[in-house]
């Protein structure tokens, strides 16, 4: 069995205060061959200077300026499109995720799983801090999807996941706002009956800066992907067609799910 290698995509927006610490933890925590892509929206984002100053000539760490549009969904999509390794992991720049999970998540993908989730809500997992209402919604969505839709994880909404890069490029990413991508790709894997697995993780709320999670604006979009996870097996073409309709509705255009 070959040793997996991984691209770590880190969407960032004005994370200059804490990005050095996050990068140190990533480099220390990953033993596999890796690259880290810190993706920002604007060329004058001070995160870029902070990364360059900290990593020096370490070619494993790069900054990319996203040209797809503003926001985390575009940044994640841009990073995945520029990934050079067969496994891609999405993790946050706020330090809330445990980088020591990247190796075992990547190894699950190398064994044939298309989505490997770091789960706060499976036995052994934990969420420390964060807004109570947001946590309740996330936990309820995760548990119900795990039990009733059988998506393969109790934490489908968590952004901290490893993906088979080829799978992501095959099904495409239709989300254009927020952090819907983790839920979207989990739902697509389920409707295609592709394998999804999880490992427990401990998530810690950020200590620097402020969360930019837009509860009111993003929840309706999450709900459409939530509903999509339920249903019979679909072909790849059917998944693409239905996902395009969801994306159209999430962008305020005409369409039905």
C-alpha cells in the first residue's frame, strides 16, 4: 500500500495574528508528504505577508489569491482546484481544528474512502466553546444525517474533512457561499453511494479574531444540501443536475430541487 500525500487548503481572511501558530502546528502535526495552500481573497490581505515572513523559503507552504470570488466557499474551491496531491484536506485558519488528525484522515482516503470527516459528535469527539445555538443546530443536523440518511458521519457540517481529490473534481463543487462545501460533498457521496467514514476529533473555539459564520444567511443554503442527502442512489449525471438546481436556488435564481 502506497503512502498517501496531502494538500492542505486553508481559507483565510485577515488571519495575520494567528496564522503563524496555525502553520507551525500543521507542519509539526503532519508526517505525510504535504503542501499547504493558504488561500486569500485579495492580494493586499495582510495574511500573505505574515505567511511569507514566517515560513521563509519553505516551499511546502504557499499563499494563493483566489480569483473565483470573495468568501470561504470560493477560497476552498480555488484551493482544491490547485491541489497537487491525491488527498486534499480543508482546515480553518483560526486554529480550531487538530492538525494531528490530518494523517489518519488522509490514510482513510488512501484506503478508498472519498470523504473522511473529523467528527465532533461521534464517540470520543468533543466541541469546546462556540455559540450555543450554532452548536445545537450543527449537532442536530449531524446526528440526524448520520442516523436517518446514513451519510457515514455524525458531523457532516464540519468543514474539517479529507477528500479524494479525484472524487471532488469528478462531482464538482456547487457551493458559492459560506462553508457549505463539507455538507455538499458528503451529501453527494451518499447519493452516489460512495464510502464516507469519520474519526473523532476535539474542536476548540478560536481564541483570536472573530468568527465570520453568517447564521441567518447560510442556514437556508445548508438546509437544501441537508435535504439532498436523503434519497435513493443517483447516477453521476443526476447528482450534477440536482446539485446545479440547489446551487441556483442558493444563489437566488430560479430552479427546483
